[in-house]
């Protein structure tokens, strides 16, 4: 997959990578991101992020991990499961 990100990442591949990374972080913290509304909101957020200035795979993974942590923290503050 790293060859796909050598120049500028394709937006569809970037969206998939961000979504996968965010969900991995959320699941590791034992929060289950399976609601329809949650998935739809995550999808919209990831599409907006993908239009931003992410230039490589490592940057996309780091951004996804950080966003996943923020989502988990917010969910735990509100004592809700995503």
C-alpha cells in the first residue's frame, strides 16, 4: 500500500485508510463504532479531512490515530458507546 502513496494519495484510498485507522483505535479502546449514524458522521468527517493537506501514508495514519483518540476521549466523557 505504501507505493500507492508515493506521490499524492488518491482520495478514495486516503478515505479508506483514515476510516480504517480511526476504527482500529476506537475498537482497541473497547468502543463499538457500529451505529448507522456514527458511521455516517465518521464518513462525512473523513471525506472533509481527505480534501485537506495530507501528503503521505504516515501522515494519514498519524492523523487517523489522533482523531480516533479524540473520539474515544469524547465518548468516555459523555459515557456513551459510539
